[in-house]
C-alpha cells in the first residue's frame, strides 16, 4: 500500500486514481501510523512553500516524513512536495524546508517569450538510466505548473532535466528518495509510467 500524505492540498484523489490505474494500492491519509507503515509514501503539493511547511509542522507530519526518509521507505515528492524535501526556499521570503536533501528552491528566470509560472506541457530529458524512468523516452512530454525549481547541492541525484529559460531538475533520485517537478497524475502515459515504476520500487504493484 502507498500512502498519499493528506495535508490539505489538491489533486490527492487524482494521484490515488493514477496509482490504482497502474495496479498499485493507495490511500489518502494524514494518519501518522498509516504513513509510517506504508510500503511507499507520496508527498504531493500545490501552493506556496511557506504555507505548506507551516501546515506540515503544526500537524507533526514533517517529522513523519523525515522518519520515512531516514528509514529508507520509498518516498516520492510531486511538484511542491518535491521542493519541500530540500533545505530552503526563496519563495515569498526565506523558508526552511524539510531538510532531507541539501539544496534550495529558486525562482524560474523570466525572459522573452517565457511566462512565470511555467504552465503546460514540456519535455523531459533523462540524464541516465534509472528504474524510476524505465519506459520514459528522451523528449517525452509532461505537465508542469510551477514558478520555482530545485537547485540540489548534489548534481549526481539529477535523473532528468527540462528547459524553460534554464535547465532545471524535473526528476531526481537518491537511494529510496525521489522527486518529480511535473504532475504525473496529469501527464498521461509518461506520468502513469513513472508512478508505476515508483510502485514497483515500493513493492506495491
């Protein structure tokens, strides 16, 4: 069973339905025991970094997520959920993240023909083979909605990048810790492939 962390954000049921579509059992929950006992955990997210961290801290879910990562339970962050795994963000001021991975979250650059937020379909470019990207082809399109992106301290964790005024990290992987800047639940076959691969890593499919 995969636990989808419920801390008041949207798209949770869409993630659950996508996982079920690829044959993975999934539950949307804020129950700390259920999350800790899950085979895999997904931290989704839309909205502002600082607000999300306040909610996670008040609910005690921040410590649960850190515990999941420390125990090497497969953990996937999606969009804002991916960003929250890092040390800090500059979104609307300076905010501390979960601190599971060293790195910071910075704003996408504005430029000619580029609007921020970055909304819509864009290509992902795998850097190396990895189980999370099995079946995802070079240049495959995924759906993005974000204004900020991750700058990890360790470049070796980068699995794929996307170009939008700069090459930003669109997928990362480190031990049993993973992140996708795009929304797999909105990315049709590419998203289903990634979620299916994660479920296999977690032994839930």
